[in-house]
C-alpha cells in the first residue's frame, strides 16, 4: 500500500472512532403505525447543507409515518457518518460519493451500507481573499490551505485535487491545515490561511456571511478534472457556481460530486422503498431555505448513485416509479 493510501486510512480511522459532536432531537413525538421505531440521520456540521437537509428529512420521516422517532445527528464528516451507520448508531447517513467509495474500499463491513439515492450535488469551493495573488493551483507551493476536517468529503476530494495538481510531492508543498469549515472560515477571515477548501451545497451559509463582510473570490480548479476522472471514474463532474451565489463573487467553474443518502443493509425493504418514494414525492419540501435549490434531488436523478450498490428496497421503488 502506498504512503498516501496509508495516510488516508489512518486519518479515516482516527475520525470514525470519534464520538458524535452533538445529537439534536428534531422530532420526538410518537406516530402510530410507523414502520420503524428509530431512523436517525447522520448529517454534518450545524449551519451546513447536510444538517439542514437531515432536519427536514427527519421531520418528513415522522410526519409520513415511516418512523416513530428521527433525529438529525450533528457530525463533522462523511466518513464519520458512514461509521455511525456501520456501528448501528444511525440508520441513514449523508455522504459524498467519493468518500463512500473510499470508505467501502477500506472497510471490512462495506457490505453493511447501501445507497438509497442521490439527494443533491455538492460543489467544491476553493476560497481566497479577493486581493490574493493566487491565480491557479500552480501558485499554491509554499502557501497555507485549510483542507477540511479529517475524513470529510472536503478533505478526501481536496487531497485528490492536490495530488492531481502535483502539489502533494512538490518541493514546496503547501502547508495543510485540517480544519472543519466553520474553523476554516474563521481562519480565512483572520488571514491565518491563504486559501480554504470547502465542499457543500450552494450557498454555504457561513460563507455567504463571510462574503458580506470580506471581499472574496473563488478559484477555478477544474483544470485537474481530466486527471481526477482518469483516476476515479464516474465520480466527478464539471459544474458552475453561478455569479453572485456569494455577494460580489463572480461565477466560476469547479468540480461537483453527488451527495448520497446511505442506509444500513438490514433496513427493511419496505422502509427503504418508503424513504425513496418520500424523497421522490416531497423533493420540494426537502430543500433547505438557505439553498439555491438547483443542486437538490429530483425524481429523475435520485437513482444516479455514482456506482454505489442500491439497497434492494430502493431498487424496488425505482422499478415501480420508472419501470
């Protein structure tokens, strides 16, 4: 195994052994006739799209009588969400497709997790102060970068971007700071880092707030997309962050990855089918208010799980919906 693979495995193991930062009850009322007692959703950091979506989903699972109780679990990273799923501490989990693929390749219990569907598109943000002299990834040697919480989708994809750009083995490799996006945004505000990597739906609310007080720009990192696609097929897309998604920030091409809703393999087929049909029929009600909306789930794109195996109940739902 290469040193880089060992490093990824080490960081993933460190992360997934960590406890959940906070578990917040979203709905606790009992609903008679629910098919499951508990369906907890491992999500992400407060203020992020993962957590906001999980709150809406948890509410819908209870109001639709799919679960008696559902909680949106605050976490720091996709890998932690998947480990909670494997351990049985969550029954559903949100995770980026490339992190799911990485996790499954390194985890003996990989068969214990299966996809229910693609719930929305994530956009890779490389954020700079507007007065930064960084114009491309070739300007990164010797600079400092916030690369995301350990094991997060931001961290996993960011490492691949740096490697594809030839920066990991560069004589003046950039100094990496493993920061969650809340800490990373604070570090960028204080000028402690030159750039910040962040993977999320649009817009990322704390980033919007930062752009309202500090002039920012986004870096086009799509130059590495061909290399990423060659190394990791079927995972990465070219996407656009539109003009003024963040106040005063011009449009930019970047890299997109699907966000998947994952389930335990022992989730009943009937429940998995009901969750998929909920996603398909209540899509508009599951869009967080802070979201631009364009990256979210649609009945047509739900089935696009980037090669990750579908739960049998989800497969039944798609066959019934699409034939």
